[in-house]
C-alpha cells in the first residue's frame, strides 16, 4: 500500500476499518486479491515479481499491510517487504513476536511501514525509526513517509473520512469512494523526498492517475461487531480505468469469494 487509513472503534458497528490505495508501476506483474492457493483461508493481492503481498486478510481476522517509505531513489534490498505481510498472515507467531523479529532484521528490507493485526491488537512498525507502536481507538494514517508525519494526501483522506462518519455516511460504497479522490494539494503542502517537484505533484493526490505509474488497486477491509469480515478490492489500469472489483466476505469461519 502507499496510503492506508486504519480506524479502530471509530465507525459504529465496525470496530476495525482499513481504507487504502496501492500505487505501483502498471507494468509490474501482480495478481488481484483472491484466496491464495497455498493458503486458502487467506485472501489478498500477490506481487508476482517478488511473491509477497501489500494487504492480506485471514478468516480468523488476522491481517497485515505494508507501505514503502519514499526517499529519493529506491534502494535495493535482499528481502521483499511484501514477504512481511505474507509471512505474518499465513504464520502463527504473535504480533509481539513478529515485531521483535522484524525489527531485529529490519536492514534486510527496503524502507517500510508495516501494520500487523489480529483479534488482540493492531500494531505499526515504523521502519524509519525502527520502532513499534500499539494503536488505540481513533483514526490512524500510514503513507510513504515516517509514521506520524502529516503529508497532505494522508490528512485529506483522514479529514474526509472523519467528516463522513460524523455525518452518518457509513455506507460501504461511499467509504470506498473516498479513495478515488484526485484533488491536487498546493505545492507548498508537498513533501520534499528528493524526487523533484513534478514527481511530488504526480504522487500527491489520494488517487494517482498516471499512464505508467499510478493507483493499481483500492481496498476496503471491515470487521463488524458480529465477527463478519469483508475485503473489497477495485483494480485500475493506466489512466485510472477500472479493470474489475473483487469481494470477499467471511462469517462464522465460512468465506465467500465473488470475483468480478
């Protein structure tokens, strides 16, 4: 993921809500969110270049997501950040055990922020500072900067989401639509990550509409008070054209997959 909102005990009836966009080169090979053949109780997209995932969910509510950290030219690393998501969701280690292991080996991965969640807690690993943070009730944002840094695109999504919930706009389609926002921040509000002004402008909206690089997928994850789990993914091609939408729901341990 490149922008991710995490709402904990904030949306009535839905104690956990995740909204996020995955931005990537359109030429990079990936599979849409679907149950994994080698782990059929898990659902998520798959990076076919490195084998990991940007967002995964398991039938028991265990989930993970990763964002990369942006700082000029991309750095090569021996291990894929997406493997952190895959290994946690498929695995059985606790959040705390996983966080300790990841922090001890953090230099093996490109710069990242990582979210780990299960029925007990949600934790963020801030890769820029090699720290972990247990998340409490409220709305939390992750992006391509260090955890807690208030980039314009992150704050716009947070503010529009909070306003929608306050006004009673809790419909799944409406919340999902918040990720389609192409509003361009003022130049004065853009971060300086060493990529130049034109590149910062391209990467500034919540939804990036580019021919070669842009938002490849929008995702909505919801856990309700009754234990129902939902994952929706809408996929996009160059120029923001919609390629399809897939829906996965799980209740009482029984999952239904509706590809589209």
